[in-house]
C-alpha cells in the first residue's frame, strides 16, 4: 500500500468516525427517573420526535396522551407503545391544530377526563403553504396560535396543581427566531417559496419564545423551555416540507441529519432534569443552553402580540 493511499485511508476512517459519532449520533441522556402517576401531553406524538419521546416516557411509567389530527395513525402508535413498554396508560386523542374549534373541543375533553397535566410538549408543526379560514396562514395557525390557545385553555389545570406537582412546558422551535420580528403581514401572507417560509418560521418561533417568557414570568410553578432540535432526520421529513425545501434540504438531511434516537435525548433532559429549572423560558439547541438574542428578550413586544393572539384565537383574556 502506498503512503498516499494509507494517509487517505486514515483520513477517511477519522472523518467516518466523526460523522457517525458526532453528526449522525450524539450523547445519550442517562437517567433512571420514573414518572409513575405523571401525565404527559404530546402534540404530534404519533411520529418523529414526538413518537420516540412518547415511547420513552411510557417506559418510565408516565400516563402519555398523544394528540394529533390522524386518530387512526395515533391509535396504531398507542398500541405499539403499549406492546413495547408494557404500560397501558397510553391514550390517543384527536385534535386538528388548523381548527380552533377542534382545539377547544380537545382541551375541554382533556380537562374533564384527565386529572393532571404535568408535562406539555408542543411538538406538532408542519411547513405548509396556504391560508386558513381565519385569514392567517396555515403555518402560523398550527405552529403558534393553536399552541397559544391550547396552552391557555389548559393553564388553569396546570396552575392549580403546580404548587404540589411542578409543571413543565416545552415548545419546539428553530434557530430562525434570530432573524425575526413578528409582523401582521407575516401572519396574513400566504408564504410561497423558501424565503417566505423561512420568514414565517422565524416569526412563529419568536412568537413562541415570547409566549414562553410571559408564562415563566408569572412565577406560578410552571417552567417553560424553547427547544431547537437542530437537524434531526424524522419520519416524513421529505413529504412534510414544501417543494423548494425538499429540493434544498433532502440530501443534506440524509447526510447530516441526526438519527432520531439521539435527536430526542435533549428533550428528555428538559423534561426530567432538575438542573434545567433555573433556565426557565430560555432557549436550548440540543443539550446546549444558548442566551437569547436581545430582541427576543424585549418583553414590551409581548403586549401587542398578546392582544393579537387573543383577537385571532377568540380568547377574552389570559
């Protein structure tokens, strides 16, 4: 074997090792914490990060409620989780986050039938074009306004128990908030193409962050977290994105997207670890806590956003 060939082989091995262990894989959150008697609600819990999280929490003894639009698919996932975990405290419920009436119906049923809500994971979200009957684009409704509505409809339940049973709320967001300012045009414009969709994504992320900061400031025993999973290759990634994004990201995601088993590990830490309580309302990329940029901590921006959120969702107050 020539020297050049040997060097090339060594470099290939090193690069391959790094790619496998630090790009496709990652650290594992080690914890034997049990969640017997605790209730977890995961929107979009029938696929991707939500599904693997639901499986893990069920194995820890939690009562897990999977909320999604596709009840048939969720029921199959529920049966799969019960079979693998041995935990029969798993429930599938239907909610269409594009329809505020469906969100209200779901929240009422959940509130009346579930005694507690210890962990709320607002995970559901799709990158979609199109407008809703509310005059707001689909992405903003699904990824922010329905989260705002659902969380507030269940807030009294969480507040009442928080003194004895601390509550955690996690919103999944992205790094795009760094480039955003929430505007009404971002809500009412039908996003066409990559740049429009990036702008809407950024604005919904910033709106979610400001919402979580407001909840955390209330000092009601509820801690909140904004979680950016980064590049995680999940089920349906190539079909849930609009066409231009599929062209742009599909191959890089296959090459550099983290495997699902490793991608959800930081979520476990945010749900289970006592060390993160001091970071309530803050932003995490994977396991790493990141300081929010100044425009995201401008709490005066919440007042107009709150008024708009109440107006769009039909809530009288929060």
